[in-house]
C-alpha cells in the first residue's frame, strides 16, 4: 500500500485553496440544510442517517469516510489518497456543523419564506459549485466518496465510469430518502451543473496551480 502526499508545483497555493474550498463546501451544506433544499448526494445521505441515529453530522461523516477510505485502500486505490482526501473527510462535516450552529444563533433560515430562501439559494449553490470545482482542480487527492466509484468502474468492463457514478449517487439518494432525509434542488443542480463548472474553472485557473 502506498499513500502519496507528494509535493506539487505551487503547493502552498494549492493547500490554501484546498482548505478554503472544503470549509466553504461545509458552510454551504449548512445553508442548504436550513433551506430544506437538499444537498449533494453524499451530504444528504449522511445528514439523514446521522439524524436518524442521533449523531452529529461531522462525527458521522468522518466515520463514514474512514470506512469508505478502507474500501478505497482494499480496491488498491491508495494512490488516489492525499491531503485533499483527509481535508474533505474531516472539514466538510464539521464546517457544516459550525455553520448550523452560527445560523441557529444568528438568523435561522428554516422559517423564512420561499422567496427569501430562493434569494439565499442562488448564491449559495454557485459558491458551493465553485468551491467544489477548485477542490478538484488543485488535485491533492480525491474524497473517498468520489474515489470508490472510480475504482469500482475500473475493475469491471460492463458499465462505463459515468454509469457507475450515477448508480453510486442514486444509491446515496435512496438511502437518504429511506432515512427520512431531503432531496431537492441542490441535488439536481449539482448533478447538472458540476461538470460544466469544473471545466470552466479548470480552463481558467489550472495555470495558477
């Protein structure tokens, strides 16, 4: 097993953008949760399951990621693990918990009108997509949730990686719904818009890393 934390060009810049990105993603998840508009499939599933069993989101997400990381290693995907993997595992969930705590004590969004929620939703989903795209572009390791379907797809020839990823996300959504969670506009927006946003960010900013 070989886990690589190799130095890459402009490493300090990559690390700064990485940590800013994952913290921003977590804070956006808190906003989405309060709006009741769902979240990305992984976060939506983990929010639902953590509440069902009475655990904090950050703690449950960390333990879920540790278990999934073990699967990635068993599938011989240790080379996909890096600083970005660990940052995603730890910081997204706890940043979301912190965001929920701040909102609940300053201005909870749960009771706002639909018009206000939509006004908040538009910049929040844009910020989340940009943060997630930068997280991927700095290329410091994949989240276990993202690495696992890639490795599964590579070990079989029947289904394309895209089909495996869609099935992976659909499974997360089904678990979310079974656990009483919410699937909504955020889930759909990420599904349709993430690819184009990543492409645009990569074209414009890859040279800076």
